[in-house]
């Protein structure tokens, strides 16, 4: 375990959150000889503690603290206090993710230049390009053991994938495979290979799936430079008279307030909690919250265009067997406005167990149509649609001063409305997904509405100019040189791809930048 650092040690880097961004950053810095304290609001679970039962696992891992929602999005109607399905535990949502590791495409880093001035969308080019990110993607893929990179073979396809692949080929798709997955297809980095247990969302019980809990944090702790404090909820970031951050105040597991001093603070609490913390850290010097001179903290919240399609067949599929996300079709991820929308989307196999299927298939539905669908569960194949949603200034995280958490702080309100581009893409994707299953004999297909988001992005976005966003190309806040953002909230736009690989690539790059600036004594 990492050495415990003193609360008054102002030479440490404090990272808020231990997920794909924070856990990777902390380990990378520790490996460079830099002292790091990670503060994680959730508990620390061992691999063997994970539960292969959806609702019990949800109770164990999910971030269930009170949040509120507003806006016309379907999630506000169905799950008003659960806008996001993310993890509150050491390892963050890297425990829950399915493992899909896809690089962003060239045009997705340049959406403003490529898509033009799209009405109602607050598009902006990233301050980095694909060419600049490529070496960091290479490092991330190697670190995470992504299949079909570095000579690592792909995972086997389960029944769900076989139906999906056959349908894809029938409708003329060519880019179909078992995907680029951060799940070991052969033993690597002291971790075994995938046992095809299923329940990937409930925490991998074999350790084959990459997570910061299993693959990163123990490596960082072994250096003696990283200390992870679990059940420590950061309440406020503090600063001095010059405007530099000096540390954080947090509540420990007994509810006592502690103050950890810091040379640098990096916020990696997800796109809802990260802006909430910056806003809750307002002071007389920063009345609108930290790093918010642009007024952009909390704005441009993205959750990806999502939805699912299920097909029922005459014969059993048993889609829940094997990896949860067992394959991908990439043909629709291209930029092609002839389809009636900008941006693209991925189609990825997905299976939900019966308990979650009952909750998510058609929330609130009852009666014959619903019960016959559930009766067909064994014969069902499923896919998830994930595409680029448009950033909008009005989609934002704000503080709900009417609702307080257990520490007396305002909770986050998540406001979201679909952009017309998101709706056009979803409807097109539903039709294509249904066509795939119908092409291979589905007796019935069902589009399923979006459920609480796992891909939470934007809200502290990167920008070239300080007035357009919150952080620069290194995740360093424009306003405060020793305050960083290290999670998906720094994404300028969302891309069609699952975000974790890009979060990890940015974290590796950020660690290099922070170490360089520390040695130059600029921060």
C-alpha cells in the first residue's frame, strides 16, 4: 500500500476520484516519483466481493446519492433522480464499463470545422488533433491490453454476436468484429484471460477486464508514492489570496471534515460531480465557482445519443452468455450527412439480465406487449446504439440549492434536452438495428429508450481560447494553473466512440505534462 501522507504535506498532488482518469493519472504520476493522494467517495471492494446479480450489484456499486433532473429527455421522466448509471467505489466506472476501446476519428476532433455552424449546437474544435493523440492512444492500448492492437487476438464471439454479425452482413455492413476490447483474450500483465462469465457491468470477477482498481492503482501503490483514501467525499477545493489552489476539504468515512493540503489538485469525479465540486467551491474571489470565468463550468453536458434494439427469434440465443459487449459494427460511425444528421454512431452487442430488462425495456410499460417480450427473453438478441450527441450550452449541470446532500451541500441538477440531430440519428439507428435483426429472421424487434447514462461528457470542456471552455489541451484550467480536470468532463465534443480509451490516453498525456511542469517549477 502507498505510504500515508500527512494532511499538511503541501507537496502532494491531490486527485479527486479514482476512475479511468483519476486512477490512471495517479498511478502514472506515482511511477514518475511524484507523491499522490487519491480521494475516493466510495468504498474499496476486492474482485471476489463483486456480485453476479444485477440489482444487488447496483446496490453495491452505483452512485446513488441524490441528484435531480430537468429537461425534456426521457431519463427525466423515467429515472428523475438517477441521471447517470456510474460507480461510487475505488476504480470508479472502470469497474462497470464493458471494455470497448475505440479511438476517436479525425473529424470528431474537428467538429466545428467539419459540421459547420449547426443551429442550437455549441460545437467547437478540440485543441488537440488525432495526429497529436495517436502516440497517447498507442500507450493507452498497450497499457489496457486492447484486443486487435499490439498483436493481441480478438475475443471469441458469443451467440449474441453471431446473430448480430449475420444480420450486419445481410444488410451490407462490412466493419463488424468482436471489437477492440480492454479485456484480456490471453493472459497479460499478471492478469488472466476472459472466462466469458458475463456480468461485465457488475465488476469483472476474474480480473481479465482492465479497471483502475485491478490494473493501475495497485501498481501505483507498490511505488510507495500513491495513497488511496476511500470513503472520502471531497466537499470543497480551497485557494490562497493569489488564486492558486492550496488543497481540499473532505468528509472522511466517519463524517469528520479533514483538510488535505496540495501542490496541485486534479478533479476526476465524472461530468456531474466534477463541475458540482468546482461550483460548490465558490469564494469571494471566485463567486461563480472555480475555473469559471468563462461561465462554461457545467455547460455542454453530453451523454451520447443512446438507445437499444432487441430482436426476438424462433430459437434460443441466450444473449447473456459471454462478454456483455461482444462485438461492434462501425460502418455508421462515419461522417455522412446524407443520412440526415451530422456525426455517426456505433452499434454494439449488449445484453441485460432479466431484472434490468424488466426495468429498462420500456419503463412504466405493462400488459401483453411487455409480458410477451419478457417471455421471449431466452430467444432475444440485443444491441446498444451509441453515437455523437451535440453539445448545447443549455444542457448543463447546476447546483440545486433546494436539495442538499448529507453534508449540507447543494446537489447537482442535470438538465438535458435532445438536439434535433440526436433525435434524427436515434430514429435512423433504430431502423437500421431492426433491419439487421429482421434480415436474419427476427419475429419481433423492439427499440428501447435511453436509460441512465454511463458516458457522461463535456461540462468542463477543453478549448483553445479561455472564453470558450474551462481547460486547455492538457486539462489545466484556464484560470488556475495548479488546478486540473482529468476525466470525461474535459471532452470538447463526444465522438461516437465509447470514451474510456480517450480518457486514459489524455490521463497518460496529462501525467507527462504535470511532471514536466513540476520539474520546471512552473506549478
